[in-house]
C-alpha cells in the first residue's frame, strides 16, 4: 500500500507493532478492533508478542504497514530489509502528527533539557489560559486513547529516535541543545545530529526556535523552518519556578518563546503569566532534585538526584551548578558508545575536591577517560546503588554534594531512569533517615 497519512488508513489492514514498550502498548490500544495487529518485540515478553528473531520478523514481512517503536534503530539491517521487501515502516507518532491539528502542537527536542522544557512550555500555556498537555517521552504518547487532547495544545517531547521518522512538522519546534548521545542507535555523531534535527527540516510551515548556544550555532546547516534564536532568560524566573542551574535560564526562555508563538502573544505576556503562576509549577523529579540533607561532623552533605542526565551534556551542566563545592559524582550505566573525554576533562579540571564513583559499562569508560588524564586516584568503583551511595558519602569528610548524574542510560540494571532515581532516593533515605 501507499504510505498511510493517518491512523484511519490502517483500517482493515494487517499492521505490525514492532516494539512493545510504552509506545507499542499505546498504539495497540489506539488500533485495537480497527485492524489485524501483529505484535513483535526483540525481547521475549510473552503477552502475545512474537520475538523478532523467532518468527517475528517473518510475521512483520506479511504486514502492509509496520509501526516501529523508537527503540528499534531506524537503519538496522532487518528494518532496511523489511522496507526493501515492500512493507511500509513508519511510527505511531508520525501517524498521530499527520492526523493532528498541527497548529496546536509544539515539538521539543535536544540532547539535554527537553523534558524540563516540555513541562515548562505546557505550564506557560496553561498560565496563559490555554489548556495544554505535556506528552511524549515525558509521559504518555499523545496518541494514547486515554489521553484527552481535544481542544488542547499538545507539547510533545521528541527524541532523536522519533524525530527521524516524522514526515511533517508541527507548528512550533523548539531545540534545547546539541551534544553526543545514542551513538549505538545512530551510528555516528554526525548522523545523530542529522537525526536529532530532522524534525526541524520536516515539511510543513513551522517556527523553529533554537536556544542560542554554540552547539546549535555550529550545526545551523542542519536546521530547517523559520528560525529564531532564543537567548537565555536572566530575569530570575527559573529560580522562582524552583529550577536550579544556569542551563535552566535557556530552558525557561525557550519555553516562553514556544508558548508565546503557539498562543500568538508576546514573550513578555507569557513571562508575566508564568511569573504570576510560578508557585503552581513543580520541577520534574530526577532533575537536580535535593532528596535529603545530612549533618555530619558540623558539615552538610546534600544528596541530589539528577537521574534524567542520561548523556554527558546534562551532567556537565550539573557540574557547573556545584562548581565551588566538594563533590562525589555517581556516574555510569548502559554504554551507548558516546565520547566521555569532555566530561573527564571537566571533572579533572574542577578546583573543589572531586570523587567519581562509577557504575556499569559506561562507568568503566568514564574511569578510563579519567585515568588517561592522570586522575584515576579520584575514581571509585561500585556494583550496586547502595555501594555507590556509601562510597560517595564516605568521600565527603568535610561535607559537600553526593550527585547522581549518570551521563548514561540506566538499561544495564534498571527499566528506565525513573527506576534508577527511585533506587537512589530509597538508598539515601535509608542511609540518612
């Protein structure tokens, strides 16, 4: 069949769902009863899902359309072979966006800050009196049938995995920053940048709002749409919203610009509305959240959860927040093959006492990068969260900050970053009371 232009085109067809996580389950709920569904996952999940390597791929080849989840790499050999055989491979998010009133949609992407910026944009729109939902990686997919999007602005957090599959752009695309991430999925840093920014180049008239940071200036050649550079907000609004760190001045500014553009008001009006409602905003968990403070030997030790930092760039931003304080950083996890030289350099260059407690395969690579700089004496290894927290705590004899900012995903030991952050919080509270 020709490429579908929305969910309605799948009616009565044999449709494959490749990947049965949050997105796959929402797509199944959306399509149940309208078409013949074949569910396939790379893992043996049971639940009626075939395994890709155990007949699942052959079942997908008999489908007219396959909706691929973000976790299945776009250029993997079996994906390309499936397309070459004539099966249409797309995504549920793409079909939703093709169906949607795109004048009500904001897409937020970037290597760091996209979750916070998504939440902020929805908050600013609500403060302006415009009902809004924050969706995507931040919460439920916008096509989840249990999510009521009628008459609401929809702010969608879009990953690089999802961006590359979008055939049309929403009214507003906001980009927070550009660094190194997901190289195992994309294959190279250049391809990651191309894929991350693909949503800005998608067809359809749209505003592209870019944080005015060097990482994006350097890749202007990859950006499409009507571009506006957005400078950081230095009016103190981030602090009023309970957000820590200079990088949040960029996130706030981008959210104000995105909400103002979608609502058709000035940025000043958006800022005034957000300031008036600031007490209603709750910062996301896992983003520089102080989970406990302990008094030890006349000094304070703060335990900070920055578990959403699943790549080096947000961890670098967290290091800036605590630049003058003794620090024990817990870092590592699943290894995506990203370059940790920049993170190692920032850690080695800190003037304040610094210890790094590494975990998982990514932690091994972070330790090696520090060893190459002659700072291996600052590195401790841990195999569990309890061990990591204990070793970090023991390193801060004169007080300071125990910071979980992994610079890597959690999939080596946890389902997702929220489970890892919850483990950190539970261990800390058990330890310090």
